[in-house]
């Protein structure tokens, strides 16, 4: 595990890239990011900070075990959630972890996942806020989308942010792992936004920017007779090709 300060610098770089205006992924205080710190803790964005110019003071280190305990509760009041987030904070220095900290706790516990970036990209939300969102994001359109975003995205019907959303994402991720034998690279949440995750900042940034590109392509294809996703056999071929695996590994470095 790299030093804490080095890990935080990686997270700051990834967060600013996701927050850059040209990326069209978020504005103002939207979105949140996280990274493994050590076996007992991780860094997550503090509530009310902006990703575009975030620095070390914009993150809080939180305890994994405290969050695991909270996640195991059947239900918690808003007040209990607030108190739990404060209890989970390590040296918080007056800032509070994001309400989506539960989501990050759950995803960073998955095998191979060390960085998580949650954003609300405009073209992706155009699809996720449409009348047929599941159909709009279904399947994969071209080989690079398979390489960067995985064989499909996990799908989450609209859910109240915070603990309920974390539990819904947990169930969808379990279902995805059952089918594909690995965690999803991209999670799409109805009327909300996307989550990208991986073993490196490069993977999170590649999954996010390729998902944004694919959303533009989907919107364009919809205006030209409809989306034609890769067939199951075309997808399978890309997903299992050794040269495409090699490209995936390069992103992991
Ligand atoms: Zn969000």
C-alpha cells in the first residue's frame, strides 16, 4: 500500500480531472470520490466541497469497520446516519464526510477496487433521466467501451441517496459479480448519475470519459434510427481477446 500522502495526491489529481469544466461530468459541489488509504481506512470527499479545485483539506479519512457496522443496520434515521458519519471520521478537523460515504465504503471493499469516482455527466444524465433509461444504457456499442467500461453497466433504479442507495448498489454489484465473476467498472443510477471504479486513477478516468463518449454516441444513434449494440457474440469476442486484456492491464498500471 503506498504512503497515505501519495495516495491522497493521486486522489486529488483524479478528482480535479473529473471536476474539470471541459469534462462536463459535474458542476459546483456535485459528485464525490474516494481512495483506499490502508487496511483500516479510506479517504472520501468532505460534504460541501467542489472537485474542480479540491485539495487535501477537502477529504476526510474514515474508518472502514465503523461504516461496515452502520451498513449492517436494517435502517437508520437521518440523525443516526449523521452521527455515524462523524463517528467514522478520523482526524476530521471540522469537515464531515459526504453522505455517499457508505457507497464508497462498500465499493472499496470489493476485490481490486482502490479508487471510486461518482459523477453526474450531462450526456449520461440525458439518458438516465429519459423515459426508457435502462434501454438507453443497455449493452455495449463499440470495442473501446467494452475495454474501458466492462461488458455491461450495473443498473440501479432510482433510490434515495445515502444508506438506501448504498444498499441498492451493494445488491446490484453482488448480482453483477454472480454473472460476470468480477465487479462492474461502471454503475448507472436512474435520475442520478454514474459511478466508475477500478484499481487505478487511470481506470476510473478512462471508464468515466469512455462512458461519457458512449452516451454522446447513444444520443446520436437514437436520432438516426436507434441504437445498435454489439451482439452477444461480438461482445464476448472483445471481452475475452488476449490483446484487449492487455489493453485493460495497461490501464491498471
Ligand atoms: Zn450523486
